[in-house]
C-alpha cells in the first residue's frame, strides 16, 4: 500500500520558496544527490496544490523542467477549489483532500504519493495523511517566502529520524511522522 511522503528542498532558515513563490534560488542547489535520484523511482503519484502546479519552476524552458528536474513522469493529482475548464493530460483535479489522497494512493500502488507544495502538505499533515517527510537543507538563507511548514498558533508534530544523507548541494534528512 502506498505511503504519503512530503519532500522538499528548503533553505537553512526554513523556506521552500522565496517571496512571491520564487523558486529561482533552487537552481543553484540542485545537482548530484543520490537520495533525491533514488526517490524518483519510488514515487507512484504526485499530489500537488494548484499554486505549486502552476508555479515557478527553476528549470522552466529546459530539459529539466518538471518534478524532480524532469526525471519523474506519472499521474498527478492537483488539489484546488478552481479546477480548469479544459483537461490537462495526466492530471486529475480534485477539490477534496481526502479524495485526492485516496485517488493518488490508488494510482501509486505500492510506491509513494509525493506531496509538492507547502499548503497541501500542511493540510495533509494536520489531517494525519502524511507518513514520511524528506527534507533537503540547502546552504542558503532566503529571509522570506514560503515556509516548509507553518500553522497559525503553532503545531507539535513529532518526527522520528529514519536517515540522513550528504551531497555537495544539500543535506537530506528523512523522517517518519510519529504515530502514522
């Protein structure tokens, strides 16, 4: 059965996107990373928010455009309150988080459903849908932007470290969400 994974690269000060959703900073911190390369083949579906789906891609216009520098291809599910009028090939738009998670898990089979986007990740974490978190910490300070996880009033979600890895571009830390 599929597990739900939230994966992201963040700055040392906790941002996964700069001000206005700017992802250009990330291009300098992508590169050889054995953990990131291995995870791509373990992903069976992606669950993404509409802003991330339509957002800034640091590799836009290159052969590395798309999820995981263009290395991942497969079904994606976009959580949105505004589904488009025209279908997008390979993409299912859903308006309900639980339905989106269920459809993505079914499509993923025994692989991961990978969440992209802080808002969808926050909702899924608060609903208890996330099994694991993989964070790559890039050696940069952004000072402002979209945080990896932010909840008004705070939250206390306990994590158990599964592994840690090093690459020239980032430190990867893989966690299990305690109690899932």
